[in-house]
C-alpha cells in the first residue's frame, strides 16, 4: 500500500512483499540483515547473562562491594532483553512455540489489522475535505497545462495516443465494425425521413445568405459555357431552321440569339438583384419549406434517398467504408509527420498553453477535478477501502507475518538492544538508590 511499485517486480512474487512496499532491497539481503541484528541482540543478552553469572559468583565468594552493582546492572539488562525479546517475538509468532494468549499478533489479527488500516485510510486520506484541499494545493491544472504546453511532451502524448489508436483499430474485428456501419448507421438513415432535416439545413443556409456563393458559381459556370459554345447555337439553329431558309438568314438569327442569351447571362452574372436571382431565392425558400411540410416533396426525397443508397456504387462504398477509414487511421497514426498527428499535437500545445495562462480556465478545471474527486470519495470510499481489507484478507497469515518481519524486523531488534542497555542502566540506578537510601 505504501511506497512505489517497482515495475521490475515479477508478477509471480508474493503479493505481501509487493503490497507492503517498504523498500526494494532483495529479500535475501533483508533476511541476512535481520539475522545479523538478531544475533547481535541475542549476543547482548548472552553477554549480560555471562556478566550476571560471573558477578554473582564473585559476589557470593566475598568479592568487592562494587561487584554487586555490576550484578544488579547485568540482572536488569537480562530482564529488559528478555522482556523486549518476548514483545518483539509476540508480534510475529508464539514465543518458544507456546500458545501464550495475546501472542502471534500479526498472524492472528491480520484481518482486524486490514480492517483498521482500511478505516484509517478512509477516514484520514479519503475524506472529501482532505482530498479537495490536497487537489487545491497541488494545482493540478497549472502543472498539467505547463507540462502539456511543452512541445516534446505534447509529441509524447500524441505518440501514445497514436499507439493506442492503432491498437484499438487493429483489435477491432473488421466484419463486426462493418456490420455496425451497415446495420446501425445505414439502417437509421433509411428509417428516418431525410426531407425535414434537409429542409431545416437548407432553411438555415438561406437565412444567412450562404447559398449566394453557390448561386454565383453556378451562374458564372453557365455564362462561361454560353460564351464558349457559340458554334453549338449555330448548329442548333441550322438543324431547326426550315430547309427553304437561306443560310445567311440562319446565321443572322443564330448570332442574334447567341447575343441575347449572352447579354442575359451577363446581366444575371453582374446584377445581384436580377429577377432570375430573386426567382432562384424564392424557389429555394419554397423548396426548403416543402421539404419540411409537403408530403409529396418529402416522399420524393425518400425515393431519391433509396435510389441513391441502393445504387451499386454507393453500396460498394458502404461495404468498403470501414476498410477505408481503418487504412486512413493506421496511416495517419503511423506517420509522425501526418496532418492528423500534427493537428493533435498542436491542439495539445495550444490547450496546455491556455491552461497555464488562463486563470478562469484553470479554476474551472480545478473545480471539475475537485467535484469529480469529491463524488468518488463520497460514493465509493467504502469500495476503495474494501480493496485494502479484501487484499489483506487474502494474504496467508504465516507468510504475511514472515514478510512483515523481513521488512521491519531489523529495526525492531533495536528495541531488544535498547531494552538490554536501558534495562541495565535502570537496574544500576535502582540498585544504587536502594543502597543509598537503606544502607546496603
């Protein structure tokens, strides 16, 4: 739970070692260190015992007065060492294998410890006010914006997104996606009348005058076609003229007709208020209204839609739609210089720069993050802490105890060492006070 998970830890290693995460020292090294510290602490106990035995023998053999002080100090040191040995050992196992009550605490109380740990984390780390305060002080949006706004980082994100896109597109089954396109999108298109939506779009285009550019283009193309087809006008006049009509008369009529058509076309092209333009506008407005309200027009639009969708070329395009889109996505994602990746990168840089400089935007983003985090801890705090308790409950009790001892047992041996030394000093002080107070 604590610390950072090492990416190099094999998945087959016991969960206790990875989960506790008290360090990344090799297990063998920890075992050796623990063994050395146990030997040192036990050695102090043996030294205290040897001093006690020797001093006691000397004391009963009419040794010097001061030897009793040494004996008292060694005796107290033995007591402190044994008491602390018992306390440390009782955490992990039954001392000397004896089922003494309130010993082997970690194996026996593993689940209770997990519950307590979950409650502690939930109350002290997953409280809504704590999470909101932490997010506010961290200034996530500002840091993220500064990081994304740096172009190499934006390139990195773009590359990761491209890799993810390639992975998703590759994993998707072509036949399944194609089926979605054909059965869902095309079916929805066929089920819904196309006339009213087209009428609404056309009405919006007419309202802001966007259609004038299309009308101008069509009129320009028509005028250019008339200018370029004088010979065709002559040919039509000659074919339609009576056989008895003189040739020069036909030419005069054709020239006059061509000139009138050309002048009319020029007038329409150059005069924005020409009656023909107004007639076109009126027709389009009426057509947009009919597409939305006239049953006959809507029905005709539906027939045209079905004819278009059922056309062999359109069916072929629909059948190859996903393959085409897939190829475009894969090509764009694989090419670092593609327009798609360049736009994504530029968009990220732009967003990061704005996020770093725009106080109002940062406030909104931080507010969203705070609200999201608050919602999560309010509604899912129990599930999060259950992850801790359930994980601990799945651990083997004996293995958990052994792993915990490997992690913290070396430091706990200092309790035994300190108990021996402090006990010895305390024993010396107590014995000395007793001798001084009561005259030994």
